[in-house]
C-alpha cells in the first residue's frame, strides 16, 4: 500500500514537471530574446529585448511583407546581374532569367535566397537603397523605432540592426497577413527553373521548427558571423499563436522551443469581449422603441498569466452616448471599446446597433417624403 502511494506521488511530480515550463534568463544563452502574443503584441517573456543587434536573414521578414503588401505578386521579375552575384545563401538565379514575384518570396523565406531578396527589392523600388528606405518607413509605421535596414537580405552592415522586441513586433504584424503566414508555414515548394530548361527548383524550408515543434508554423532563420544564430519562430495551439525571437543564440532551436512552451504552459488566451452579448442598453429619443442594446462588433481576447491574472484585471474603456435620437440603422456605429492590461493596449472594436429603429418625428417623415420625390 505504501509502495503504491509512493509510486502515485512520483508519477504526479513527473506529470507536473512535464506540463509546467520554467524559464529563467540564465537558461537561454542568447544576447537577446522575446516571447510575444501575435494578436496583441503583448510581451510574455524577455531578456535584453531592447538591445540593438544585427539580425542576419531574419531581415527578410520585412522584405517579404513589403512585397506582399505591394499587391504585385503576379508580376514577372527580370533578374539583374547585381541580384545574381549576391554572396551567401542563394537559389542560383541567372542573369536575365524571368520569374514570378510570388515565387521569389518562397525562395526568400524557405531557402533564404539573397539573390531573390535583391531581385525583389530592385523590381519594387528600382534599387536596394530605395527599398531600404521603404523598409525603414514601414518599421516606423509598425512601431519598430530601434530598427534600421540598409539592405533586404541581412548581410553585415554596421547600420543594419534591430532589437528582439522590434523584430517580434514586425513579425506579429506580418503574421496577421494571411499570405505571409501561408508562405512562412510552407515546408516544401516547387518553383520553375530557367525558361527552356527541363528542371524546377525544389525548395525545402530551413526552419526545423515546422517539423520539430508541435504547432510550429513559421517564421525565419538567420546566420552571419557577426549576428550569430538567429531565429524567429511561431507556433499555434488551440487557435492561439505565439512568436519567439532569439538573437545571437547558439542553441536557437531548443531556446525557441523553451520560450514557446513557456508561453503555452504559463499563459492562456481568454475571451474578454463577446460580440454575441449586449454590452449596454441605451435610450432612444423620438423612436418607435424607447430602448435598444448595443453590441461589440468583434470578439476581443487577451493573453493572461495562469493563476496570476484574471478577467477582472483587464481594463475596459468605452465611448458611447447613452441617449440617441432616432432613426437608427442596423450595424451602424454606436461607439468604441478598448481593452488594456495595466497600461498595455490589447485591442479595440466598435460598438454597433443590431436593429433598425424608425423615428416618430413628423419632420423626419416629411424629409423622407421629399427625398423620395
């Protein structure tokens, strides 16, 4: 009997340690890292996340994002000599070769083609320098203020740098784009070889997280001697996506796995606002109904730390008028909702009406008649 109890106790301890992830800054040997919730950008764990560092080929996250947002994926790119002679990772594009822009994006993200990156930059902006300007403009728009790009591929340059936080922020933004998410989660892609030659380029994704980590669905590897090993990794479990960034990390695969496991085991995605539940009841002035309910337009979620943060900790701020003059149109805007955890902004949605309410005002009906005539 005693032996049975001891066995049960030991098994219980093993179960607990298998399902709870403990991460300390000393556990991960990287110059900087961050773990973030993709939908909100909330930082769940970090170390030196504001330190400016080179990021090698993780640069290409921005390159591909801009190409997708250009809306020119069906255009054909003619490969320049400058693109074809780029050093480092390559898909061996040839001078004068013509290839679809979308195919080049797979070459960039799956095989880290520096030649493909330059080809995209030149096609979209005419030169690498002009494209770098566009990259920096986008970084500022996203909120990555401690990032500076000088090229589309990440080869060493003293003025080419980011932070773990900025790179995470850029990646969270990019992953909300369906096409970007589709490309970075692709394990294998075949694109055409040069016209007239009987072979294709078979691209196998370098990102081992797609195979090794449960739920792994992106994003990009990187390495130069100056930057060290870098990895931006993402994973989705139970309709909840996290992203980790490790910069200058020798054991980048295990480090990224530890960070993502920590997030899934220590936080949970909690619904804060339900679009199917009325938020408030308001009064109607001169309407065929005296009152109506307003609803959130969208569901809102927040990542909360298990056993430490509760729904009650989330701050909801609203803006709406509690008395509205009829007429009211279904799905029209009634106000806004914002949610915060402390001072951190999580998300917002409109408040809307879910019914039409006509006015009882004589003047309103006269105006309707005149408009009809």
